[in-house]
C-alpha cells in the first residue's frame, strides 16, 4: 500500500503515525507516563530534538519519567490541544505565544509586527525581562511554561497567486492566519482578508484555494511541504514567532522536586539545540525552496512598518497590553508606538 504524503503529514486525520518515542515499551515500568503534543511535522527540529530529550529524561530519571511525543496535530488542532492541556488530558504542549494569547492575552507580545531586528534580539527578549513577564502571566493560569522558548523563526508570506512586494499588494488578499487576535488585527491593518485556520488544515486550504496564501517561517514552509501548493514567497520577516513549552500545572507539581529539576533541565537544553537547528535551517532554505520552484522576492520592509504605524496598529496594541508590558517590549526593541 502506498502511503500518500498527505496522510504522512497528518492532514488526512484518520491515519496516525507511530509516535516518536516508542513510549509503550517503557510505559509499564515508568512511574510517570506523560504526553507531549505539538503541531509540527516529525522532521521539524522541534520533534528531532524532543525525541533526544525524552530519551535523555528517561535515562536521567532511571526510567521513572516516560514522555511520549504526539507530533503533527495527531491529538487535534492547537485549539484542541490547548483545551486538553488545560484539562490535564495531555501534560506538555508547545504553543506559539500568539495562539496562547487566546488564553493569556499578553503572550502574543513577542509577535508584534516588525518589532525585532533579528532572531538574536527576539530570543534575548524571550530569555529576558519580556519572556519572564509572559511566563509570570502563564503561571497565573492552570499552566506553567519552561524558561526557554523554542524558536520558530521569522515569518514570510507565501501565495499561489502573486508576489507581495509592497503593503498595497496585501489589499484584499485571502490569507490564512493562525487563530489569534494579533494575527487577524495585523493583516486587517494591511487591508488583507485574513481567515483563521488551524495549522492541520493549512495544506488542504491552500491546495483547494480556500485561501491564496499563508505566512510561516521557511523551516515550516519546508517541513510541512507548503511549497507544493504555493508559488511565491516574500521575505517580509514580518513577525518573529516562538513556542512556549507548556506544562499542565497539576501534572508538573505531581513530579517530585528532584525529577522536576531533571525534566526542566533537559527540556530547556533541548530548546537551545532546537534554536540552533532552526536558525541554520531558516538561513539555508531559500536556495533549496527556489530549486523546488518557489519564486522569492525581498520587499522593502520599512514600507510595511510605516503602513502599520499609519493604521495605528502599534498604538492600538500598546493600549491592549498596557503601559507596563509595552515599556518592557520597547526596552528590547526600541521605540515602536
Ligand atoms: O500555525 C502555524 O502557522 C504555526 C505552525 O506556525 C504555528 O504554530 C503558529
């Protein structure tokens, strides 16, 4: 039987892949059997490093902690997984801060458009005062976050219909965005027509032309094979995105303190390795994706930022986050609003 690529990507829904960690073999003797779910393909650095991470955790805890990985939306969409982790059905979940903002409003602040000049400064903010502020807000809910955010990278705009060279090119564009008020707000500010669609349905939404385009870092455009259903890619770097490694607070606190230390250390170390992988991948992919037929262009970024400024995008979001959070953001980025 031939397994189609769509089935492998998990977009077919019914066909589930074997999980990455082969957890069942270890489950019987483990004291804590936990699940880690995420929305990314198996080949993305997140899942590659997570596989090593769960092996290291099993070893360092002498088999007491066994974490099974459910990649690629196997357990449902981001919205589904967020409900599951809140209810304790899954113990760990990586989620973009922007989508997490549907529960913790300030969590989208790291994704403000054209805020960070490079990945290094975005990660520095997430590791510093800004990330600490977001994690403190998360900790007031039924969730907690590990200290180190996992990198997704700067996002680029792809389309099946046209190259995006200026902000005006976005006018009326049917573009998929993840479910998050900040994403919708930013593309509305560009007078585009954004539609919220969970990542598991993006490939088919592009293929069937429900939407013309989408935006994601090159690492995801590549590993999720979106280049098969998209022609143009504008290197807008319009927002930086990262995944908070979330835990259900009760499940986390069930672990004895010594195990918690080992698990957190391994998760945070894996995040650092994943960041390096993602940076290397995002840097090298333009050539590879061009070879696969994508047409790249480099828009003038200032024009996009000015357009958002004129649309009062920054002042609007400053008002939503509040002066304290905005001041922390601007300490990392320089003046925005
Ligand atoms: O849904 C997306 O586009 C993705 C995979 O980048 C996120 O998790 C935000």
